């Protein structure tokens, strides 16, 4: 149960960071931000494992960066699929 709560909290943080790094305004809700963040975090864990950097002493910065990059990409895909545009675009 603790792992699920941790994944939700980490996913929320990753989702918020992805929205900060993605240019423009994203018109998605909090739940979608968390879900995109969770997906990005899971991809980050997977890729970090493939690269052999999934378990380091201290904070896993490489895994965090991979997770945020994956979430930014997923956010762009989500916005493309749902047709949500940046504010100010015509």
C-alpha cells in the first residue's frame, strides 16, 4: 500500500515538473497531471533500469530527469490526442 501512495505522490511531483518544463499553458486537470506524472515515473524507472542507473546512493537524479522528460513527452502526446491547444494559438 505504501508503494502505491509513494507512486501517486512521486507521479504528482513529476506531473507538475513536466507542466513547468513544457512551454505554453496546458489545459488539463489535476487528475490528468498526476496520471501523466505516474506514467512518466514508471517509464523513468524502466529506462533507468535498462541503463543500470536505477539504484544509486542518495537521490536518483538521472531517474528523476528521465521521468520528467518522459512525462513532458506524454503530456505533449496527451494534448495532441485530446486536441487541447496552447492558449493564444490559432
